[in-house]
C-alpha cells in the first residue's frame, strides 16, 4: 500500500503551483498508486453567511493586508478549487475536493463548530505576531505599527461577527501505468532544468566542482 503525501498550510509561500505539483508528481517519493493531498486554508478570504464582518473590522483589514503582502512577494493566495484542474493536467487521477468551514471563534451554535472556532481563536490570538513579517518586509511597516495591529486581535473574539475560513482538502492519485506520457516528458524536461539550476548553484561545470582559490 502506498503511503500518502501531504502538503499542508503553505498557501502564500508558492509562486508557481503547477511547477510545485509537477515536482510532487515526479521528484518526491510518491509511488505509483500513491496519492497526494493538499490541505490548506483561505486565510486571506474570511467568509460570512450573514455579512456581519464589515470591511473595517480587524479581521477583514488583516486579510486584505496579508493578501497585498503575498502579491508583493509573487506568491498570491491560490484559488484552491483550481488545483483540481492542475492535478488532472499533470495526470493525477481520482481527484477529489472537500470543503470545510473553520469558524474564527466560538460563535456557532452547534457544538462541533463551536469547539473548532474556540481553538481557532486561541491559535489566532497567540500567533498573530508570527504572521507579521510580511507586513514589515512587503508593506514597509515599523515594528510599532505591527504591535498596534496585534493589539486588535481582541476584535477577533467578537461573537457578533460570524466569520469563518474555507478549509480545503484536495487530493489525487498517481496512476498505475508504465507507458510514457506527455506528463512524463514534461517532467523529464523539468528534471533537466532542475539539475542545471542545482549544478549552477554548486558551481559544477562539466562534472567538476569549480573552486575559487583566492576567495
């Protein structure tokens, strides 16, 4: 039985999702018949079914700023529903998408989502500073400005704001087959390109690692 491979919570870190998935398909230890799963959160797009989080709430402001920072770095948050099409293009089979709601705090009435929201709120209010580097590096904020924003985390516990994040699970299976395909050929070309980049980074030329005696 093939062991699944999980890619989790890396949205905002990937500049080229197709290239990344190609690497997962061809260069990881993903066996034939094994499956690859992406589990991630639309943190830059809070959702509400009743429109209670207005645009001036800390939740919506931080989401807009986070999106702006990732665009600056060239790693904009992905429309996750599109990943299924990329998986199929690279020739994964039996692709599936599952969508879950992750409340921002314990506002829901049903016990399951209330508990999910409680722990999400605890996570958000204690880790907000960990999300602040993009604001400093991309938006030019000072540390003091970040600390003021961190102070707004109390707004996230406002139970009159009924917001949640869409959480996605998208997965597909690497097919059992031996014949070469267009995907295999593109992966071979990518492998050559990756090898050239790696050799260049090491200073390898014609199979010999070049060194600089004067450095």
